[in-house]
C-alpha cells in the first residue's frame, strides 16, 4: 500500500504533505499535531541547510529523534 502511495504522490506533493499522509495512516489521532511539529522542524532544518547559522544548542535534535522514533515504532507495530 505504501508503495502505491509513494508512486502516486511522487513529485506532486511536498515532503510535509507526504509526512501527513503517512502519519494519518499510522496514527490518525495525532497526525495533525505531528504534522505541525514536522513542519516546524523542517523549517529549522531548511534554514540550517540553506546556510543560516544555528547554534548547536538551538538545534532540536531530541524533538526530531522523538518524532522519528514514534513513527518507526508505529510502522513496526503495524507490520
């Protein structure tokens, strides 16, 4: 199923939209809040990768790890 979603969404939607679809499939109850968090984290990442300076202490590593681990666990539980 995810293969089909991946094919259909290829180059049509942003990474944030793709995250929302996957989050909705794995945990609809928190998908919207997690998508908002993803968008916020992605903006920080984009700012960093486009050359803006970000203090290491300001980089949201723990928040990113928690979000990634949450969805990895949900994916593994579903499989």
